[in-house]
C-alpha cells in the first residue's frame, strides 16, 4: 500500500458514494482526497487508520462527514468510522429526546 502524504493524497485514495434513487449526491466526488483510491480501504476495519489519515488531508472532509452521519451505515466517511457515527447519531437522538423533539 502506498503511504499517504500531503503531496499524494489525491493519487492514493478513492471515495465510494453509493447512489440511491431520488437522492441528490453531494458535489464532493471530484475534489475528495480519496478520488481514484481503492475503496476497500474505507470499508475494511483494520484499514480504518489509513483511511482516516487520508481524510485528514481532504478539502471536503466536513461535507463527507455530514453525509456519512446522515446516510451511511458502514465504512469511513469524513474521518469517522461507523462506530463513531453511530455514537453521534445516538447523542443527537438523546438530545432531541431531552428537548422534546422528534
């Protein structure tokens, strides 16, 4: 595996945004640091640290993170793995419940 550095992040990574019928996709595919990389890195648990390292260089990391929190169940999205995103979702649900929101 090629190590990720600030100079080669675009050449080393690729993001897999799964399209769903009727859902608009964020315009981040062309500018993501992971463009062109093997997407397995983002969906294989032991490779999560490498995937997260690539996200650290990404100009669309925050948008990707928001997308992942809202739409993705598995993989690393915006530097967060599925467990971290689930924790954010649970915390948000608790907050909404405590505030009397749905």
